[in-house]
């Protein structure tokens, strides 16, 4: 029927209960092949009730609502690119798209779906922008920085956390003031005990903390003042080129930009391990299996 009608020769898709977007792809393919499906069902002896044109119109509007979620799911399931820093910006973009679509929806079911998704998405964004790992990853991605946030207040709080993390990174590379020789202008007692030593240490720690805080603020503000890089640019390449310009933020970028956005990469490794270990390869050793998985995922 597809050949006779001149439609693309594509198989229909069955949904998988554990993958929400399989339902989306099933309905999308059904909509693409609706004429072929109608004609095919009409030639069958079994009485299978096809979907009506009105039901297909509802499905088409729902597909428009779910389309940005499918795009975000595919983008966040990547393995070889930075993904954790894209979660918050993508949620903001989905919210903007749902608001744009709201006025174009005419079917009550699609309108209700869009309203429920916008409400749930707003709640999820608030929770996500409260997680330090995700907010710092977004800030340290030169493509997004503060622009990727939904709430300006949350962005300001994230910048404060980034300055604090940068200051802690600076302090971790400074020498311990207790190990530095103290130069005292007063006379040392014959016993060798310095009465001023605790006060001198407190003053030195306070001075170092003040300097570190100021330096961290300067480094973070210089980084944020730069214009955002193009979205197609690799953020890891940016930090490789600027590791000497922002040495402490570079260390934080190595720490936070590796954050995965979902468990999909891990599940793919488990699935691949299940394919490698079979009845015909039951004597495969653990070390050999590990090497095969590393080669499969990294070569």
C-alpha cells in the first residue's frame, strides 16, 4: 500500500513501556502512514477499528506538544559530548516553546496536555536550579553561563556558589600559614615560646582568606564578562585553550562538566555487556569483558 500510495516505505513502530519517546515515535509513524494504514485495514477480513480523522488531528497536536521533549531527550542521551550543563537551558527552551504553542492548540486534550506539562516543567526547573552540581555545570559551560537559567535570582545564587568554589580551589593550592616562618618584630623569650603566635596565625589566615576571596571574584567576573561562545562549539576545547587564563575555574570545569545528564550511557553499557556475555561466550573472563566494553565505547 505504501508503494501504491507513494508514501515512504517505513515500518510501523511499537512502543516500549520503559521508554516514553517510543510512544511518541509510534504515534509519529502512525500519523505519517495514516493513509496506508487506513487502506490496509480496509482490506483485512478482521474487523479492526481504525483511528478516525478527528483522532488523528488530536494526535498531531499532541505530537507538536511533545516534539521539544523528544528533541531534548535525544540530545541529553549523548555520550561523547558534554550533557549535564545543557539540562537547565534545555528545560528553559522547552518552557518557552510550550508557551509559544499554547495559543495554537485547538483540541481540548492537547490543551490540557500542554498546560499540565508547563506546570510540571516549572516545578522541575525550580528543583533543578537548586542543585549545585547542575547550576555550576551550566555556569562553567561558556555557551550558556547565566543566560541558560530560567530564574535570574537562581542565576545570581549560582554565581555566588561559583565564587565560593573558586575561592576554595585557590585556598587548596596555597601553603599552610602555620608552616611558614613567622617574622616577629618583638623580642623572642628565652624559652622559645612565642606568645603572639596564635594572633599572628589568625591575622595571616584572615589576610589570605580576604585575598583569596577577592581573587576568586575577579576571576569569575572576568570569565562571566566574556561573550558566550557559539552553541556548536565544544566547551572542553574552550577550557583547554583558556586553562592558563582561568586556572582555578579550569579545575572546576574538569570537575563539573563531566556530569552526565541521565543514566542512559550507563544503561547502554549494561545492554552491551548483556550482548557480549551469552551462552556461546559463557567462559569470557571479567578482565577480557572489561577490555571489550572499553574498546566498544571508546574506539
